[in-house]
């Protein structure tokens, strides 16, 4: 077997390459059936666990209405603390103007230059930013934001605040995602397919170890040997989009994505709807954050979301699309179909995986629970190579890196401008109900 190289952060390490499915006589790739995403083990984290404990301490009755109101107050306080900090730590990206980024022609040479600079950033062991912040364009009059990062910060009294999602909130999100995807399945990147996940396409599985002891000395120095993995799991993508154009169908009326419709089964539709409901906590906080830090973009996205939403049981999201990236490596790319921005949440059990923005020469420590809102349409970005941590006793979920990407496609945003709430669901586009649902 051949030797390959994998990177953990900026440190290169050699490991034995996994066999590939070729005609050379090597062992075939694992089957998707034998590597399906498993259900969550053990007791699930409750969304309102913090408020339930609060009620128990004060001997008050728990109600869903009170829990939701308390959750909103909790999020509002978190955003206030973050706002007070980042407004004192706004950074300017020297020589970068949003107007120039918007008008830039994305040629192969531009893509190659972005990849070259990203490789240089990796090789130079650039120190990532771990504190929350806002990065602005370099203009004197009314500069616009480029990146909003919610990680953590220390206030004037030396107290550490988490500005993204805390551990309990992330446990809930990861558990809900794994349970739903175990039923819904994911789309594995095809060989030679999506360039954003080219490395994952070569071997569309994740190998990891299961340790029977939580020995601190072992887990601190643990390195997962891929040729001796205890378990293998499928990796891939899921697109839950209320309103979009299916690939190669831009001339047709927008439709809900096939994933959101549950493919062709009633059970699939039921579980897909349940997954949307399970993401409400995440959408609620992102909605509040975007409204606070990018109010102009928020207002436009919120109006289009109200007009183009297909599932109306929850209206927490201000975007129409959610891409769940299940344990894929992410190379340098632009999201050219996005309208202006995307909001990304990161979760899971892994090593490495910083966010790189080569146009800005910026690296962010992208830890579980961190949130990044940025101009994904115009800024090249990548996630540095990461490895799964081991699965330890008491872990409810399998290891690996997950991200939830919230966005609205630009062409749909333009079509929904000025449309009233409920426009799409009510059949506002002539023939939308009869459009062939192809994805």
C-alpha cells in the first residue's frame, strides 16, 4: 500500500493510505449499507435543559412557552455582551474593498492564486484569531462588513464569554442532526464531483477509533491510525432548501429541494420536516445575530424568507437554504450562487479545521459552536484539514466535523424581492405546482 500525507492543523503526518476501488486488485471501498450513519447512543440532550434546571431550582412549573421566552432572553444577553466587545475591536482589512470583490472576474488564474495563497498560509503556521470580531473593508466613508466571527471574548473584568453556541446547545444540535440523517441519509460526493469536497470524493467515508477508556493521557496524544480504524461511516451532504432552482433547471420555476420534500416517500417527508424543526434553535440565534450586526442584509433576507418559505411551522430562519456538511473536508472555493453572504455553524469532535480566508489573509479558530457570517459569494474560503477525535465512553455521537451552512441563492432572492409573505407556498409563480420536481 502507498503512503499518503494528512494534515492536522499545520503539522503534516504520514499514514498508510486506505485501499481504493480500482481494477488493480486492491480491496473495494466499503459499502454505503455497511457504513450508514448510526442512531445516537444513550440519553439525548434536551433543547431546554438549562431552563428546566432553572425551574427545578426555583420550584416553578416548566412550560414550553416560558422556555422559549427564556431562551430568547438568554440569546439577547449573549448578543449584547458580544456587541459591546466587538464594537471596540473592529478591524480593517487593508487594501480590500467590497466593490472590487464584487466586480472581480473569477478566472482560473484567480482561483489558482487563491489556492496558492491558502497553501502558503497553511505552510506558514499562521496563528488563528480565537476572539470574536468584525472585519471591515478598507474605505473611509460608510465601510461595509466582510466577516463577523462569534467565537469567544474576555470582557474588561477578565470574564470569558462564549459568543457562539455553548456545549449543551451543540450537543443538542449534533445529536438531532445525527439522528435525523441516520434516517434520511446523505449524498456522498461522487468521484470527481464537487470541487469543494474533492479530497472526500476520493474516499467518501470517515474512519475513526472507539476507545474503551477515557484515560486523559491517552486522549491527549491520541492519533487516529487510518489503517487500524474501529469503525467507518459514510460522509456527504444534505440540502434542505425551501425555494431554489434545481441544477440545470434555472429556466424553470423554483421548487423545494428533493431532500426537503423527503424524496418520494411520506415517511421521508415527515422526517425532513422534523429535521427543519430541530434546527429552530440554531436558526433563532443566527436570525438575532444577523439582525444585530448586518441589519440591511437581514431585512432583505427576512422578507424573501417570509415570501419563499415552504414549511411554515417554524419561521425562525431568515434564509431559505440549509446545507448540512456531514464530515467532509472542504477545499478552497467561492459560493457564487449565494446572495451576498452565508452563516456557518461548526460542531462535532475533531482536531484541526480552522477557517481560512486567503483574500483577507485571515485565519479563524473555528471551534465547535463558533459562528461565522461572511461574504461567501466574493471571498475565497477553506477549512484546513481535520481529523476525527476518538469516540469515548459516554459519547452519544460519532466523531467528526459537521457544519450547518445557512444561505439564500441569489437568483431566488432577486425573484422574491417585493413579494408578499407566503407568496411561494400559495403558488405565486404560475405553474410552480406543476413544475417537474427534479433535483
